[in-house]
C-alpha cells in the first residue's frame, strides 16, 4: 500500500438501489478515504431494531463510483467497516471505521465514537512530545537514531510520560513510525511498534517490540525505558534496501538535499494487522499525529502535531 503520507484524497461513492422501488437509495460521499490492500471495505445499514444489514463489500474503483442495492428500507444508521482478509464472519467486524444516524434523511459519518472510545475525542491538538535517544547503546554519539515518547529524566530521576492520546475501541491500535522521504519516490516507513495506552490515554508502557529489532538489544523485550519508542542503530541481520545507512540520523542533514528527510508518524491501525517488520508495511490511512524531526539536540522535546484528519462522510437517504 505505497502512497504519499500526507495526501488523503476525497472519494465519492454513489450507492443506488437496484430495481426494487421499495428499497431506499443511499448517496454517499467519503472524505479522506483510501484504497485498501489488506482487508476490504463493507457498508452496513442498521435497522430500527439495531440489526446490521450488509450493503456489500467493495474495493474503491479509480473513479470512486459504486452501486449497491440497499437491503432494507428506512434504515436508522449507516456504518462502514474494514473487514479482515479472508473474512467469513457475516457480522460487522470490530474495525468500525465510520458511522452515523440518519436525521431527516441524512447521516453525517464520523470516526469519533467508532474508532475512538469517546465520541468527543480530540484529534486536533498536540498529544505531547518526544525526544531522540538511544538508550540501548553505550554511547550518546548515536542519539539521533532513536525516538522515544517520554520526557527525559532530571539528574538521578526517571523518565516520565509525555504523550496522551484518545483511547481507541477494541478494533483499533496506535502504531509509531519513522518515515524517510515522505511524499517522494524514496518514501520508506519503518515501524517502532504498536503503542499501548493506559485507560486515560497516557503512553507509559513499552510498545509491542520494545526497543525494536534494529536496536542495540534486539529481541530483548525489556530493553530500553518502559515507554514506546525504538532505536535504529544496527542491522542485526535485517536488510532494508533503499534506506539510509544505519544508524539512522533523524536529526541530521541529508547528504544530497541538505535538510533532514525524516518524519515521525503515529497511525491508527486495524487490530488484525500484526506484522510490521518489513518495508512492505506502511501506515494505515488514518495518520492523525506526526512531526518532522527538524533540527535540535537529541534530548530537546519535539512537539507532535495533528497530521491528517480522520475520515468523514455524508449519506443521503432517498426512497
């Protein structure tokens, strides 16, 4: 699923009833939706008793135009899901991406309350800061090759939490990435792990691969501080073609362009997505937070910013 990190197209879908005049017709416009390469989209209308009825699975065509027959008349709600690969379950998946109730024939679709636990979750302000450190090596000379979501400790102290993000529903999980050359032909993304939150959204535990397979302690799930992040300092037998040499230099100038070509991205991923250890993996279409590494010392705090708006949509119901 190779694509620019910062471009989220508008895709219009028109869902029309077939020959049955008694069924409703749905005109749908999705914003910030992209083609999937893992799993498939499926539309659902929810009846007045709360039961889901599929409008069918679909892949987005180049022109974004699709036609479906509505399975029921007078639906109460529309929901869009991402169904996992090889799905055989007739019920909606846990990956409910968008939804909204019909009010006067129109449903405004939002990810809030579907992807996020809180229907009033805030993805439009900074969730916190990060630093550049390599705690799995014995030298500070490679600190520009590590990223950690923490506040560095005072002398003799311990690191403290620096990031709070909206908690997600069971179908979704945050993942952190370092991205080289975003928006260019050289764009490559490497995951630093799935991020676990406390109940209040605080990031204060290790991510899914601790300091990571490219760290100074590969395979050690207790390596590094008890926060999300990773060190990218040595190959450890893993080859990454078309990438800068290790250790990565997130903060340094690019040898040909001059400025740093690295960016930090936090995505929201389907929970069924487990493998992110190759360059075939890229962030999912929901990339709510991120920041260019830019200049500054390794322990200087860098502010994570809102990056790409979450998807939205509008459904118009006609008979």
